C-alpha cells in the first residue's frame, strides 16, 4: 500500500468540502474512494461542537468540538488510552493544532479525562450516529444489491469494571456493508440488552431495511415493533431461549427440502462450508410476521488439527421469497457477524478490553471515538485499521483533510 512522499505533503491544500477531502486523500494514498457527493453535510467538527458542553462557560479555554476532534485525530493515529491521546497530541505541531482550532497550549490529559467522563453519552452517540448515517447514505444506490441491512449486537467493555462489579455494556446497530455504527446505547447495569433494543433503534430510519440480530433479541415484541413501527424486515437467529419456536423449526421437513445455497471459505487456519435451506412457513409458526424459516449448516475443519465440527443454526425472517433470494439470505446471515468483526478490531487494534478507563461516561465516549475512527478509515478504503493508524500518525494533515476540520 503506497504512501504519499514529502513532496506530496508539501502540496496539501485546505479542502473546501468533505468530498474534496476524500478525493485529495485518495490522490495521496491510492485507495478506493466513494464517488458519492455529500452536499450539505456538516463538517465533523461542527457535529461535535453541537454536543452539549458540560463545562461551565467561565474558564473554558477550548471549544468542545476542537477538543473532541483532537481526541479523534489521536484515536485515528492509534491512541488506545487517555495517556496516549495526550502523548500523540504532544507530538502535533502548532500548525495542526491551529487547524484544529486549538491554541499552541495542548489540553492536558486530566482535563480530557474529566471532560469525557462528564459528556452526555446519549447526545454524543446520537450526533456521530446521525453523521455516519448521512455519510453512508447513497441516494443513487440501485435495488440490485438488495435492501440495506443493519446488525444489532452488544459488547461489554471489560476493563471498565467498577469496585461494585458493574461494567459498561453497550448495544450497537451497525451497517452490514461497511463498519459504520449508526446508533449506540449503554445498557442499564441492573438490566440486559432486551429493554434497550427498541430505544436503540428509535432514531433510525429503517423503512425497507433489514435488521439482523442474535438469539437474545429474537423476541416477539421486537419483531412486531420492527414491522409495524419501522416498516422494516427482520432476520433473527433462533436458539434455546425460544424453546417452542426452536423445536418447531427443528422439526420442519428439512430433509425433503433441496439445498438452496452453498458457500466455502478458507482463512484463519480453517475451511468452512455453509449450506443453506429455506422453507416458506405455513400459518401457525410461533413468531409474528415470520414468512420464511432458514436452516444453515456450518461444517468447519481446522487445518492444523484436522478436527471437523458441524453446527446447525436456525433463523426466521419476515422477508418473502420474492424479496430476497436464498443467496441474499445467506449473505445476510454471514453479514450479521460484521459487527463482531468490528468489535474484534476494537479489542485487538485498540485494546478496548484492556482499557482501564472507567470514570463516568468516558468508557462509552472512547468506544464511540473508536467506532468513528474505524468507520472513517473504512470509508477511505483501509482494510487494515492498524495500517491506517500508522499512516495517520505519520500524516496528521491527512486526518485533517479526511475530517475537513480545517478552518
């Protein structure tokens, strides 16, 4: 993957719009860039500036949007903690700080920690979720690719454990195509993900979209809410928490149904073969708005040990046969796990589970900054986020162009 040389950096000019930033970035990095125009999209620093500022007016030295933008540039550069944010901020030259709207004196780590801990987590996630939704929206996308799909899944921030044993647990909704988290919500410590499902999706336009989720969210009220309130479709995995439904799916005449889709993949030291069958269900299936039942058999062979395991997974969907082909259903089942891949990047590249940030809303804000950094790098065509981090740390001016933060 080629990198821009010093002569290229000398020719950098301030972009006039987000799309100019993307195009200029592509010229330097030689990566696939989206051709979609983004008219009227606010700059990210403007979006961050609209978040309610918890600080008193008296004594403020920095604009909120500028401070959060500094944190984001640091996370884009690979910062995994507040201390590393401060270290990377200390390496930025005065010109970059000026472009960020900050004086030459950098905010100290303790100031950043107090600010992130006091920020309104809901307001922060809503702001960046709306921004990424607008960024990801392509009004010219045709129907050939099928409806857009959104995954819902939760993640525990293990390093955020408090003395009383509670930890921060976040529920997120992310696009299958790309790594953009459109909504995120903190789960009440005295509850679980189920009551957070409906509030998580409340602000999203899901009309015509497909929501996928694991077995925990295979709840009748969730299905009714998606179809009746959001006019969306669902594809939900069914396991033992829905015993009657699981039993009913298991006893469908699968042996008499022909194979509809087969895929094989090699990677990570194993070979996996997936076989999918689809059955149009008769009235009486124990789940609202269910139209089709799905059986997926996964045969996984470890190339090192030679051990083979076979797992059967069942799912239900409100999609009719004329709305999704078996191949599209197979892609939706696989695509749901893209959110798991996002969580893996946060853990492996950003060491999220080892982070000891635990004060106030700071763990949630840091998770949101990681989501935002990953989504922006993905938008630029980076498949390896660690490589993207190395690039932006060496070339912070490219991060400024990408975010259109210059004033």
